[in-house]
C-alpha cells in the first residue's frame, strides 16, 4: 500500500463505513470502500449503555476493517464515532476494545464537527460555483443541516433525530402504521422547528442529501417512477402510502428497497418528509460524498498545513472573547520556544496527539474566561474550551486544551492529574510546566522581554537568564521562585541561574 493512501472510518449509529483513497493532483481518488450494517443505536438500552450484542457486532466489523488498514500509516488513518457513541454511557470501555480491533485511534466527534466534515465531503463533489447549498445528512441517531457556499459552512445544525432512533421510538421497524408514521413526522418537526427560522433566513439555491437513508429514498423514487430528478415531496408521499399499506415490511416489494434498509426506512422517510415540509424544500439531489470523504479532506489540510480548522477555531474564539491578543501571542511564542528546547530531552511526542499544537492552542486561549469574569477566569476558560463548538477538534483534544488552561497557574499537585488518561498524563504534565513558566514570565505583559533558556534533565529544570537579568527584574524573580515551590508538588525542581 503506497504511503500516500488515506483511510477514513465512520462508526455511525446505523452502519460502519470505511473508504481508502489517495490524493492525485489535489483530488481524491477512491481505491476501496466497505460498509457493514451494525445497527449500533439499536443496542442502546434504557440506561444509555451499549449492550453486549451491539458491541460484538461492532467489534467483528472493526476487526474486518482492521485487516484492510494494514500497511497504511497510522497518521493517514482517521476514525470517528458519532451520535450513538456520544450518548453511550459505556463508550469509554467500548472504545478501548474497538481501537484494539481496528488497530487505530477512534475519536468521538461532536454534532457540529460531524456537520462540518459532512459539508466538506459533500462540497468536494459539487461544481465550483457561487451557489448557496443546503446539505442534509440523516444518520442513525442524528440529522445534520448545513448551509454554506464553496467549502465554507455558514451555519451547522445537528438535531437529535435519525433513521434508527425514529424507527425504534415509533415502532416502524417491522410494520409501518399510518397513525404512528404521522406521529413520527410530527415529532421530527418539533425537533427541527427551533432551527427553521435561521435556516430559511439564510436561504439556499440547491438542496443536497448525503446519507444512506437519503440515497435509498432517491433510488426507490426513481426506480418506481415517483420522481425522475432527485427527491420530491410528492414522490415521498407516494412512498409513504406504499409503506403504510397495512403489510409487514418483510412482505413489501419495492424496486430499490433492500431488505437491509427496511427496518430503518420508516424513520429516515419521516425525518426527510418533516424537513421538506418545514423548510419548503422543492427538490433534493444526492451527493457522492459525505462524512468519510470529509475526514480525508480534513486530514489532507492538516498534512499539507494548508488549512487546520482547529487553529481557525481558536483564533475565532480569541477574537470573539475580546481578550488581550497581544498577551496571548506573547505567551504562545514563549511556550513554543521552551517546547523546542526541551521536546527531545523530555520525549514530547505522541502517536496521535499534536502536542506542540495543543500547547499553542492552550497558550493562545488560556485567558478566554476573562470574557465572563476576571474572578475564577481559569475555570471559565476551561469550561469554554471543553464545551464550545470548536471546529476540527475531537472531544479528547478539547478536554486536554481545557485542562492546560485550568491549571496554567495557582497551586498544583499530583491530584490535579486525576482527570487525565494515564497514557497521556506524563507528556501533558510536561506541557503544563512549559505553559506555567511562559505565563509566569509574561505576567507583566511586557513587550520585547528578554527570554531565558530552559534546560531539563528528567524533572530537574534550569532557567538560564542573561547576566544581571534577575537583579534587574526582582518581581519576576519572586514570581518564579513562588512557581518553583508550586512545581515541587508535581515532582519538579526548578533552578534560576544567570
């Protein structure tokens, strides 16, 4: 397998998908595609736990996917979990087994990030024009609505309704009763209603669907002559009438409707009819790309350093919070200087985490909590960084940046390491030490500060200043001496020299 091959795996609520592709002249060339119907959402019990049967189905699928990933470099693989894994109470335990089966890290992404990646994947396969697009993706547990132009989404909405969830809730999996289907459409409209005004105000020139449910509906309508150009509301009404004829789904024979799709077709159709009616969609075309393609395109942007949505998210957050951006950049530059001086001795590397970037993003954003209040701003900063809709970040990355922001100053000891996963605790602690030193040195917010060099030997650290620097800056010296005592609580020894 050539090193330029990339893989994207989508652990959806209904199906697991994997694509293998390579980049050719800036375009994706699909090499392989695999899909398995896992029905992960159907394994979510009343307590919010994934049952054993669903987990075993998922693990068997991921084991097969793992075989196909052999030979692809780990940094070229991106695997994500969506709605069901966002909801599952035991997702953490399941992910440990899932990553072992797949042989790759799996990130759980938020709904807004799922929407961004879907739009990116869809846009790659659309003509390069100035039209405004409404993109709709019906998953097993959630449905995303995105409006944008070119590769730029203007608004992203993730709603808690999907083909599996609605089919289960309204008992549409084996037989579709007319009254139950009517209630299902109404329920979907209640979910979507709060977002209608915003979506309709932005408007769109064309509507694009991107999901297995939408593709299946389009195929059924076209093959049964209920619509000859994409999806129309009238065509979906004809499909609804055929599905609610009184027969069991197993007895219904429709061109384009596979047995595999039957248990979730009712829920998917209810969601799409609700969207067409509320948003007054006239016609919808189906996209060749979706989340998987978006994952690879996003990965390529990071690899080539042409566009990293995470950097843009942090810069946007700083701008919107109206903090001292000059101070943010001073601390970030100092932290970057120290990182370069110690990263070899401290072995600051991780197979999946971008450690240098995590440090930079925390340094840039550590004061965003001032937007709320200067009192307990660290706690405000941490909450914002962990819970804000930050495009490009997965949940783990946001939590780690938030942790760095929370402990960048004040007292600190080993108990503060408790929220961190054991496998990253050592490198994150060292990143935190670097950030704490950078913020201490720039407490006075001076420009053109002469910076010391940082030398490390294990947990023995030396800050080496130019001659007479400490004498000329007694307040900073006192600050650093206080910091040295606080770092002792985490097992570090800091010495100041000239």
